[in-house]
């Protein structure tokens, strides 16, 4: 099938590539000509395990193309994916301007009947807005003879495992009431639907809400565990024991119940905000969602509070090593990352930071390169040199079993603040560290 994808970010690039890999002919359109040129040269602007080789192979095979030519793009595809950003507006609502711009672009150039597939995360009712936009442009062009459908097909990939998630989706949500569209969508996704039927067809609004409900549920799990961690810390219990204890109940399960420094990334914070905003507009008080968000905001300060307390609020002139800048492992994404809240708080208190991340160094350079209280280091060991403590913010595999003797040698005091509970407190004490973690009596 000929497929057009608007937006070559985490979602558009990965989904476009995976569709090309199974044999569809995919043209990816982006406004950013530098990005398009880089992609054509095989330079992938984001880090996702397994993505680079797939992009290169499919590009070389001619199944995957990158272009800024929207008109040619629209005329290529039997289906048009919208996979552009929906960042939060000032009031927390999802900003639809990129989505609606793409809708207008598609309408401007389409010459045949089309299926417009909305992959971006958009509030309930957005498909109607896309439909109105397309109708308006077709009307102006005098082309109301062209038929189209707008499908909600939200994306559930996780950054860090986006390729595998797209290759083996847990579910494929299709929101439409049109039988002909369902048939085309089934054909499009047939290569991913062989093992068992993963396609769940529903009305458009339910599909749009499903995406928000999924992200809000996951964010709720995290905030719930962080709330329990705060309680455990104050009551002298160990949240890791509690986690195992509750995870063993199959109704709860072990997944996604890790305490830490709060959720970040481009999705949970903004999707929660957007659903709270929608609730406000319909006079519904989303009490639970507001609490989830507020717990998360506080949790992002948990490491700073522990650090400040340990150093009796005298952080001026201190230097801290930070391991992990991305909002989670296996990605270079620092959007809304807890590391940013921490670094900004440390700087505001007069401290300096020496940071290392296996993949997010370029992004950190882009965001904070000119900050004179930040040194970006080439290795995790280099980040330790002459620092007052080590702070772990992201649980990269590579941080799990470091050379503790070396850490001790490089730190002026053997103190570790671990925001992800990756070490065992008892062992850390035996090795001579002052070790703070989350939801466990500290320091041990
Ligand atoms: P992104 O910011 O990484 O990428 C968006 C891309 O769209 C950019 O390359 C931008 O240049 C391009 N773009 C903007 N306007 C355009 C236009 N008019 N024509 C062509 N290209 C245009 O965004 P993302 O992280 O891929 O997210 C896209 C959507 O998918 C969002 O709604 C997001 O909430 C949702 N989503 C994201 C994830 C994730 O993990 N990142 C997961 C599921 C869903």
C-alpha cells in the first residue's frame, strides 16, 4: 500500500519505517528540511534501539522516502498519517495547530478519495475538527466531490522500545464508523495482526479517549507508588519490599510500579494536563488526575530535598555528578525529564553539575550547553571527578554495577543519592557509602 506520514518525530519516523519494513511504500513528510536531509543521508535525529539500521535498509530499498514536498506526499498515499506534535498550550490544553495545519495541507493537495489517520494524541472531538478543516479547504477549492474519512488510530509505542512496540503492538485501536475504512486499516495493519487479532474497532471519540486513559492510568500507577514511597520513608518501611509484596497479586502485577523521581517525557505530563483541561471545560472536577499531577511535581523535587538536607542547605560551591539525563533509559529524550528539574534547582542553589548520559549528551548540549555551571562529561567515571556526591537520575543498565571503589576514590565524600533504587542499601553501607534512595529508610 502507498502510505504517507506527516511528521518524522518519535512516532512518525518509527511507524513509517516499520510500515516500510513489511513492504508498504512509505513517504515521510516533514517541514524541517534539515531533518529530512539528515534522514536521507542516514543520520537519525533521535535515539531508538534498532531504528537506524531499519531506516537505512528501507531507504536504500526505495520503500521509505523522506521529503518536504507535501503536495507530492499527499498524492503518493492511499492513506495519510498525521503524526505531528500536540504540545501543551499555555492553559494545559493540547495545542492542535500542527495537526490542523497538516489537515489543511492534505486537503489542499488531495485529488482522490483519502483516509486521514490521526496518530497524534488529540483530545476527544479532534477528529471532528480535522474533518471541518478538510471540508473547509475542499469547499474553497471547489472539490467537495472528493470523499474522505478521518480515523483515530492512537499510538501506544514507548520511547526506548518504539521499534519493537510498533512491530509487535499489544493492540491496534481503530476509531471509525465507516466499514470501508475499517477494511483498508485491516489491510494496512495485516502484517502486524497475524498472531491473534489485535485490532479493536470503536467509535472515534472512544478511540481518542483510550489513548489519554492509557497514559493517565500509567501516570497514576507511578504517582501511587511514589506516594507509598513517601509513606514508607516516613514510617520506616522499605518500598522495594512493599512493591514486591503488592506486585505478587495478579490484580496489581509487577509492571510499572517502580517508585522514583517522578514521570517525565513528552507524553504523560502533557496528556494528563490536557485531560484535566478538558475536564475543566466540561465542568468536571478530575480530582484523581489533579492529585496524580501534583504528586508527580513534588516527586521531582525529592532528590533535591534529600541533597539539600544532607548538606544543611549549603549547596553553594558544591559540585555534583549526575548519571542519567534522559527521562528514562534507552532514549535521548529530555522533554520534561526529572533531571532538568533537579539540575535547575541545584544551579539555583549555587551548585555545579558534572553530568553523563549514554545517549542524551547532544540533547543536553542543545538545552543547556551554554550554562556555566554544567560540564558534560564523556564517561560516567569522568563525571565523578572531584564531586561532592553522585546522583543517579535515570536507571540506565550501564549504571547498575559500577566500580564502587572507583566511585569512592573520585568523590570527596562517599555519598550517593539514588533516584531509582538501583543499589541494595545494605551492600552500599557495607562498602562505606552514605546512600540515599527513594522510599527506603535513608541513609542506610
Ligand atoms: P515530535 O515532536 O518528536 O515530532 C513531530 C514532528 O512533526 C517534527 O519532526 C516536526 O518537524 C513535524 N511537523 C510539525 N508540523 C508539521 C507539518 N505541518 N508537516 C510535516 N511535519 C510537521 O513528536 P512525537 O514525539 O513523534 O509525537 C507525535 C504525536 O504522537 C504527539 O501527539 C504525541 O503525543 C504522540 N505520541 C508520542 C509518543 C512518544 O513516545 N513520543 C507515543 C505515543 C504518542
